[in-house]
C-alpha cells in the first residue's frame, strides 16, 4: 500500500464518529437503498448491494435495519431519488481530498461542501483534478489483537484481498471493489466483525502533515462528514504518532 495506513487516522476520530452513529446508519441505509434500486435486491446477485451490506455490517448496523433498507427499495416506495456526485479539491498543506455524496438536491450539497472547504482553507477543484492520485479499493480494518500479522495476511489473501498492512495499531486489508463483499464475509467468519469496512479512495502517495495542518484537516474532514449527503471522505495525508498524540492532548 505504498506505506500508507489510514488506520491511525480513522481511530483518532473514532470517538467522534461513535457519537454520530445514528447519522452513519442513515447514510449506510441510503447507500443500501440506492444499490438495491439500481440492481437486484439480492446481495448475492448485486455486487454493489453486497458491498453496501458488508460495509453496514462492518459498522455494526443492526440486521433488521439493513433488511428494512433493502425491503424499502424492493417495494418501490416513492421516496427521494438520489444521484451520486463526487467532489474533488485540496485542503490545507496541499492535501488532496475526494468527497463522495448521494443527494436528492445537488445545489444544497454543492453549497455545503463548498462552504466546508472555504471555511478551513481548502479549494474545490474540477472533476478528476485529484482522482488520478487515488485508486478505488475495498478496505477492511481490524484491531491489532484480532490476529497476528502472519495469520491475518494469510487469511486475507485466501479471502481474495490484494494487500495487507499490519502494524501495532491494527490491520488494514485492501481488495478489488468487486471482491469486497466476499472478502468481508470470509474474514468475518474467522475474526468476527471488523472495526470498519467500506469502499474508499486509497492514495497512491501520502503527504506528512504537522500538527497545525493536521488540526485544520481533521476539522475540514469532520465538517464534510457531518453533511447528511456525504457518504465518504478520502484524503492523501499521513499523521505521525507524535502528531496524533498532540491532537489527542
């Protein structure tokens, strides 16, 4: 993974994310509904739905909530019609960001995303202005005590993963997006539910940031993720253990 690990960055914000669990479940349910409407309502026959369900399980979303989202789409309820939009831009310190959204109001979402970038010293760019610096992957995160590095590496590759990055802070498994559902299901059977699972944009290279830049970047990402329409935010920065410790103080 070119030496990159988002695990520490994600765990740093885990406390804040836990407080937003209801909003997270709403976003996951939206993705499940969209995936089910776009294809068969059966995860086994719909790769995108299978991935959405796997991500929901990775976030400990209740099984009945997942089933309700699929049933709502399969029942053809007259609800909001969502469209996928990807925003790209730069944050402080030249860090590239990709914002994935599902929205029923393009103008509202664009305004909220633009406002967050402006407030924290960023700039929105054109489509594909930063995407070329990322690869689309499935990502599964496990805590370090889930297994030793060798065991996790062997199990992940047998499950169909492309790469595994293990460290003292955890295991980061990446795979082809089409294999994501299968990889998560196989790993869950062995190690239980992961800390996190989902499709993301993985940076090909990362930028090390100091504590000042990290503070602003974390605020920018939190502001973006707080938007109801934003499904995922990816960035190409890395924080050292020292910076993470300073942010935690």
